[in-house]
C-alpha cells in the first residue's frame, strides 16, 4: 500500500507561526489565532492537493472538483490543530475528537473539530465548512453550535443547500 505524504516548506510553516507571535496569553486570543491558522493551512494544503476550489457547504457543489464535506473539513481541521499543538502554538486548549450534531432523523448531520479551554473546560466547535476554502474557521461555544448555528454571512445561507425540485 502506497502512502502519500504532504509536507510544508519552512516558509509555509512560518506563515502559521507568525499568527501565534507573540504567543497569545488568553484563550480568546489563542482561538482567534487558531481560526486564522486553519484558513491559511486550508489555502496552503488545498493548493498542493487540489482542494483549493472547495466551496462552503456541501450541497449544490458537486460540480466542483475535490469538494469536501463537513467530515473532511472536521478531520483536516483537527489534524491542523494537532500540528499546531505539537509545535507549541496551542497551549491553552486541548484538541478533542470531532463531534456531530443532528442525525438523519432530526435533520442533516453536521460534524466539526472541537477544542476545550484548559482553564474552564468550556468546549468550542472549530468549523471550517461554513466558508470557502482558505477563510478563517468559525469558532463558537459547543452549545451554540449544537443548536444548529450557521454564521449569518456564510455563503451557505445565501446559496441554496438542496437541489431545486423539478419543475413541471
């Protein structure tokens, strides 16, 4: 079995470390840096693997090559955050496993990456699915996200998310 390996150049990784310089001293500051870094990493990685044209959401985007769904986004975001943590950039949060809200019997399921603030144990969804590739991730309290949160300015609010019914 062949395994593909993706690596970042020193200059590419420097673009990430700059977002954490100086290291944030508050959890809010760290979350802001994480959101920005996820967007930058999406752009760098997307250019290398062909997902640079990934659009917000999933439905109505099947014509776009390498369109990612929320599971792809959640796994990638978790991976990016683990790399940041290993590099000592994320110090005030723990990275948890991805979570899913809703299931088919209550609506479309949706998954996101999750972090937990170490000082308060508050959990936050880190969701990069709401915007096109390369935009900062949305980070909101887990309870807000679980209730079905979608940012008002997200393209998925403006773009229909389901195919139009056939016309007669």
